[in-house]
C-alpha cells in the first residue's frame, strides 16, 4: 500500500470511531436521562437559575476590611483664605491643608503617616447639605508607601467650595484586607 491509501484508511478509521462515539453518547444520554424529568417546570427553573448564575461575568465579589480615620474640619474658605489642621487617631496622623483662592479653584492636601504600609485606600467627605446629611462622597484614592505615609492633593472648583465647610467630616479609609466571596456559592450550586 502506498502512503496515500494508508492516509485514506486512517482518516476513514477516525471518522468511524467518531461516529461510534457519537452513537454511544446519544444512546447513553437516552438511557440515563429521563426526558420527562428534564421537561418538569421545577427542573427547568433550577437549571435556568444555575445557568444564569454561571453566565454572570463577575462570579467573585471582593470585600474589604476597612478602617476609617476622620478629620472634622474647623474652618472653611468662607472664613479664611488658607488654613491647616492636624488630627491624630492612635498612631495615625493627618494634616489637612486648604488653600483658598476666591473665584478660582481651591486645593486641599492631606498628608498622612502612621497608617498600615503598602495599603490602598480612599478619601470620603461626609455631606452636611440638607437632605443629604451623613451621605459620603468619594474624593480621591491613595496608596500608602512602605512607611505607611501618603499625600494627596485635590482641586475643588468654586461651585463646590461650600462642600468644604466648617463642621464637615473628611475621612481617610484604609482597605486593610481583601476577601473573596462568591466562589463557594458558585461551586455548591445544586439543582432542586
């Protein structure tokens, strides 16, 4: 036999083996699966729930353990042009530095030290606007260095200068640890 006929026999052999496996799979599926049970509404509902859960792109949720360090502002741009305020909570120290420029954007800088090293976090400002009291607004992200220090500067447009007002609380929120949720829920999905 020449090489061409050997190749032809091998390809027909592969096709026959593939067809044999397909027939075996179809027969096994019919013998094992009860088609009436699959068509039952309760089974279809649970299969739909499982497929929906598995098709969601984000199967994992991240949950951070956080620690919040607040600064209660004692001054604002209406009362002075510039001010600096320091705060300390246990070993964590913060300096809030506001530079006011009437009619232009103000800037404030927060310097922090004594925080957990190499930790991400964010700054939030608590609202004291009527109707939104206590609501927290994201201001900026930060990351501490290897010594647990950080410094961020944020520009505030004149329209929002009333948001930096006396009595307002600004908080530094550290994201101390990250845990995953969702994997155990996904891996333990069962049909009813």
